[in-house]
């Protein structure tokens, strides 16, 4: 055998998965397979698809902090596609221009994608200390004035 397991699942599990599928062809096949078992003949389906899950908050943020994907996390000096300097560590556009690089802003999501692939714990801590204040905000409710 292939070493897999045969597991039963509910119509709710099927519906939750179905909401995450973006390929229309696959959605159609899944509908054809699951509708006879999971949907009644009444107008209201038995399994109401749940909303698509939100992406997990990167561990760059602390508990109780909200993540901001699109906030600008910094400016990078790119030369031949590689970063040779970063605004969070004192690099400037003038220095970048002098090196013949391009000065490009990057989002918190780009920062998090990079951060999750850094193996060096010291570097991860340095990056966290720079990016957390820019990309993570407190979830505490503001008092209504």
C-alpha cells in the first residue's frame, strides 16, 4: 500500500474544505461528489460553507497583537535581485544609489515571509525587534470618548 489512512469526514468538513478551493474545475467535481450526500432537496443546504479561514498571524507578533500584511516594513537596497542593505539597519537611499542598487519598499508580509526562513536565531531576533513595532499592533479596544 501507499501508507495512507481511510478516514470518514462530515459534510461540514467537506463544506469547509470546499470554500478554500479556488480551482473552478475542482470545485465542480467536489460539488458533484458531495451534493447528493450533503444537500437536501429543500432550498437550504444542510451544510452551510464556513467563511474561508484567515491566514495565520505570523509568530513575528506577540499574543494579543494584530498583524498588518500591507503596512510598509522598510526599504531595501536591491542589487542584481539581492538585498545589500535595509533602512531598518541604517542603510540609506543615497548609499544605495552610490552602490548602483534600487531602493524598494517592502510590506510586512514580505518581511514575515523572509523572517520565517531565517535560521539564525540572533538575526531573527534583530529582525523581530525592527519589524514587530511596524507590523504588529495591540488588539486592545480603544475607549469610546
